[in-house]
C-alpha cells in the first residue's frame, strides 16, 4: 500500500501510537465517542455508562494531543453451546473522528486490542456493529441474528397453552428489578450468545430517559408467577395515538420478555397483545427461533424481519474451541487463516462431543479450511458450516467432513443477544 501511495506522489500513512486511557480522562474519551456518532446524550444515560466503564481497558489514538480514535472493552461471561459460560470481551465505544477516517486509526486500535486480549487469555471477543461492513476484515463474523416483529395485534390471536396457574402483576420496573435479574441470570446458560451481567449492568434494560420515549409513557413491567415463584417478566412501554377520528391506535413497545415455559410465555404475550387502547405491538429484538412465530394465528401480520446482531471474534482458537460442547461427536482438522492474529494461523485438531472438547496443533492434512470471520460466524452454532461453504467461505477437502462438522457445531437453539452493550445501539423504541 505504501508503494502505491509513493507512486502517486502521496505520503505514507502515519504510524499511530495506541495508548491506554488514564482513568482521569474518561470524560474526554466519552465526549470523543459522542462526537464521532454525532450524538448528545441525556445525563441519566451518561452517568450509567460512566459507572459501567472500565478505563483500564479503554484505548485511544491521539493526534497532536487530541483524541481521534477510541476503543473500549467490557468484561462479560457469555453462554456458548453446551450450557457453559466463557470469559468474553465486549468490544464497544469504538470510534474514529470524521477528520481521521480511512487513515489507519481503527486498524491500529483493533490490532492492539487483539494483542492485549491474547495476553490476558481472553478466548473470545464480541461486538455489535453500527455499520455491518466494518469488522469482517478484523476477523469478526455474524454469529447471532435478531428477529424484529411489528404485530397488528387486532388481526392475530394466540393458539397457545392455557395460562393455568400463571398470575400476572404489574410492578414498577425498579422495584421488580432484583427478581427479574435473578430470573434472567438463570436463563443465560440455556441460549448461546446471552451475556451474564456483572453488577451494574442490570440497570441498562431500565434506561428510559424521557427524550428517548417518542411520545410513549414511562417503562412498565409485568411479572409472571407460578406457585408464588417468578416464572417470567416483560418490560414494555405504551404510546397511545388518538389522531384516528378519536379512536385509539396505540402501540406497545416491548423492551424485553423472558419466560420459563410455553404457558408463561403465552400468558405474557397475550397480555401484551390485548393491551387496551392499542392495535400494534413492536418487538425489535427477539431470537430468530422465537416460539411466538408458532403461537400466532397469522404470522404475516407479525411482519418478521431478520437483522444481524452479535459478531464473534475467536481470539484464541484452541481455548475457544475447547470451551464449548458439540451436538455430535467431532474429530476434524481445521485449517485457520488469520492474518490479524498469526498465533491462530495453521492447522488444529478438534475432538469433542456433548461433554467437552480438546483442540491442539497438528501438521496433519486439513479437512476444512476457513478464515477467522467464518469461524466466528460458526462458533455459537447459529450459522452452519454448510451454508458458509455454499457461500465459498469454507472449503471442504472431503465432502463427508463438512456434513459431520456441521452437525457437531450446530446449536439446538439459535444464539441470541437480548440487549446491546454498544451505547449507540441501545433500544430507543
């Protein structure tokens, strides 16, 4: 690249120095992030992010003293196939100032961050992308998707289990926070991609500044109990529109919903769909295998749309592949192409089953060849190796090995990220 620039009479790109952020400079760091996204932020949200920040894991690039690039990490435990949770870096607060785009700032930050994660023995990194094309070149692959629903609630009904024994109560979100968070924590291991929340993160789903409501009333919470025990909950807001000839055409905006079993899930959805003065329910983030699609009388009136959500980067191949279980026995040689993380480059012998796995270096002939982004896409089991091969992103050296590896990597439930940890993608319904 430098040779091409010289041939055109242009100077070589600068070599950017990446620096750790001093804790005293958090506000300067965060202001740079807001400026890059062309956003302001209400004090309630800003205070929460300050309390969640890990300044010691934040990086900057400066030009003449001014911050022109940022990248941060939040510490999570993420569920992976096999109901295990694995130490995971949540990459966020990534920005480049408009004056410094396409000058290598982001590449410098991403490489430095990846090297740091390897030294810290963190096997996985994840992020949610504000722009989809950016992160593939750094080895991140789309590993989980989300379902967006826009339901005409007066045109559908539920064909679902009767809510026998389920009681629903409307409770203030903050007062119900502890019991809802305890229930959420029990759900995490059951679905790959869900994040175990460290103390403080439980306040993120309750973030509800008036400037984000778009005419809706404040956030509400309905809690489901069976035999006196919490069995699910839903957080939502309601916006009522009286402009249609004095007839209410309100919208229920679902923030999140969790349930222990089908009858509880059906009871919560029935409550939301039958809310008085409303004719529409929007739920922007549900798993792509959401049971609601099989409970409604007419899925066409739910307008399901699938979007990309969680991107996974395998930082350490042997540790990451050994950290999850496999749906079928696997014994295969993977050849990984990874220019950004040369320690992953080469051939790896993976053996495992539902009880665990081992991954070691080998010189044996490969069964499958794939790059880091394809491995990230397949890691949580929601994107199959077969579909990646059909797209030319996985090369099978023998046809039988592709089918066997696909069966092993697949998860019985779709991976899903219930909430974002990227401040620019918070649910402003």
